[in-house]
């Protein structure tokens, strides 16, 4: 399934955030990372919504949400999530976050004081230092990258996305991942979110990880080259009582590579059952 539409909208500080709600049961919120969108959570959303009410959205500056110039950093994303939780009337949902989404979950919990019944972190950008040479290069040359011809831009995004996976992805999936980053707004937004990536946002909360008392499951693709497994082990040691489960034959984009294993572990954890 490569078609994906978010039917609902919420306004945050004058900017539109697109979201969807699916299923029936206890609430679970899902937060995607970069350079992804809620589309990449579709397997989890479909499966988890059979037992839970799933709330999902596109981060500001991503997917179908507002891509106008402005702050799209991790420093704003926790404020957006906090706003959405109030909009949805959720006080203590379970929550799932991948990549930057995992960091957004942690920042919303630790900075905004939002309580979550259970927390699932999938290959999160949570432990400094982080940021690839490509990220650092775009930071210095954002305007130059945003001005490249469209066909070169699309080739850059496509090549970049492919490096997140351990095994080749279907072309149709790559096309759908690249789609939100095309066109004038999408192209500028792609380089904007990279240029605004700053490990200072994880440095701010990293010392607080030891205070987390809610059940936490950390899922990690064994072959993740974007954020190596060693970072997951460090995060596991930082969060008291957390569980770490490694998913084989998957890289950073475990959402697409091993959705079956991801669904099984996530569902068991959300239902407070043994994940082993």
C-alpha cells in the first residue's frame, strides 16, 4: 500500500498538523522520525489498531503537515506533540516513537511532563553524539542544496533513504518516502530539517533518562548503520528497568524491513505480556 492520506487537521501556532485516528480501545500514539512520515508507521498502525485506538500524525515540516519556513527542530516537535495530546484529550496514553520520533517522545515526557503508560522507542536518536557527515555538510551549505535542480535533489533523497535499510527496499516504497520531499516546498523542507538537526536537543534531556519510571521497550535493528546498536545499549543502561530487543536482518528502517517482528514485540509489550 503506497497511498496514504491523513484526514484530520490541528493548528499549532498557525501551522497545520495533519493526523489520523484509527481503531478502538486504549489509546496509543505513534510518532515518526526523519526523513520519514506516518506512512512508514502504516504496518504498526494497521496491526495495533485492531486492539487499540491509534493516534498518528506527520511532524511539523514533514509529510502532509505544514512545510513552510520555520522551526522544525527537535526543540519544537515536543511542543507540537504536547499540543496534539491536549487536542486529542489524552492524559496517559501508551506511545511509540521511531528515530527523531523517539527523541520527541522522550522530550515530551521529560520536558513537558507528559505521562505515558508505556513507551516504545525504535532506533531513537537519543544519545549524543549523533549526526552523519551528510547532516554536517547540509548544515553549512543548506541554501546550495535547496537550489540544486529537482532531478539532482530527488536522486540525493533517494540515495540517502536507501542507506537506512539493511536490504533493498521496493521502488514503490522509496517513491512514496521521497514524494513529500519533492516540489519547491518539499525540497526546501528536506534540507531545512537536516540543517536544524542539533544534538543539543538530546544533550538537554540525556541526563534525565535515569529518572524515567514508566515501562520502556527499546527495539533496534541489528544492522543499523545510521545509529549503531551500541547507542541502543547505552540508552538501555541509562533508562532503569528498560527492555532492549534486537531485531535481526534490519537496519535503521526496521519499520519497513521487519514489520512482522516489530508488530509482535510492540503488541506484546503494550498488552503487558512477555516479549521474549
